[in-house]
C-alpha cells in the first residue's frame, strides 16, 4: 500500500484472503450466467472498515486467481500489489463510504439491464422479488463518463434506499450486505429488466403500489438480518 502501509496492519489477513477467494469465484460465476463478458464489469468486497478488495483492470475472469485481486484503501484509493485495480474503483469506494450497510458491490453490463439503462427508464416495482430485494424501484443515474468522480456521485445519489441502480447508457450496479446478496440482486435486476422490456408489448407493466413495495423491502431487510444472526449463534 503506497501510503497506507501502517493502516493495513489492522486488517485480518484471513479476511483479506477469504475476500480474494470469493471475488475470484464470483467473477467466474458472473461470466457463466452471462451477467458480464470478457473483461467487462467489476466486483468488490469490503474488508475491515476502510478497505476493499476489488477485481483488477483488464483481466479476463476465467484467468483470474485470488492473488490477482487488489486491496484498495477507501479513503485515498491507494492500492497494494503489482496489478492495477478496476478503473471503477472510485465508484465502488464512494458507495462504501456512503453506505455502511453495503459489504459487496457488483457492476454488470448484462443485456436487459443495459438496454433499460440505454433508454434511461426507471423500473417501477413490477415483481414481488424485485421489490423485496432491490427496493421500491430501480432508478437511473444520470450519465457521466466511466471511471469519473461525477459517475460515482450520481450513482450514489440514485442508489439511496435501493440495492440496485442503472447507469445511463452504461450498465448497472448491484449491492448487498455480502457478496451472495449482491449476486442475487444482479439476477433479480436482469429478470426485472427483461420483464419490464417485454411487458411493453402487452401495453406496459402494472406496478405494485409504492407503499406495498416499500413494505416488502423493509420486511426482507429485517428478516434477512435476523436469519444471518441466527446462523452466527
């Protein structure tokens, strides 16, 4: 870590090792389920309070090893290791800094989510599982150039109260308290965007009421938290 070597000492080495292994597996899983292609997209996991482990820039998921994952400071974006972190490291760091509840982030370029992002259409709560896991809608963050501070700020704003956001003319971001939850959010987002697109041929989807959608999301968050506590005890 270029200027943060002292602070990395407080990190649990096993936690960092586990995060690297999880990212490596998740990258291959995203590729298998057609949520990314080639070297596109990126994944990160929070470690400790002030760091994240993120996928490297420009490397194919199939060829990645746990050692290729990059440890990055959330405060100054300094990194450890020889490989460069994803060009969207600023976007990931900004989300972690503003969302203490988020433990993992996945950025995809999946087909249906990208199509809706290109149309800049907010997705209303049209499916139960979408409302439960993603929130009462999926907003579209205003367009900004990839890898910029502007994109990071706009994405965080549109992500408030949600577990997914569409990036105008770009792709999507899904978050979760842990990597598996973020992965499920990606699957649900792609399903919801496909339903949203195809429902247009039937006159348009009829959304769930905002109040009911909000309640479903709140119940999901609380139930999931309770289940996680039970597993730990």
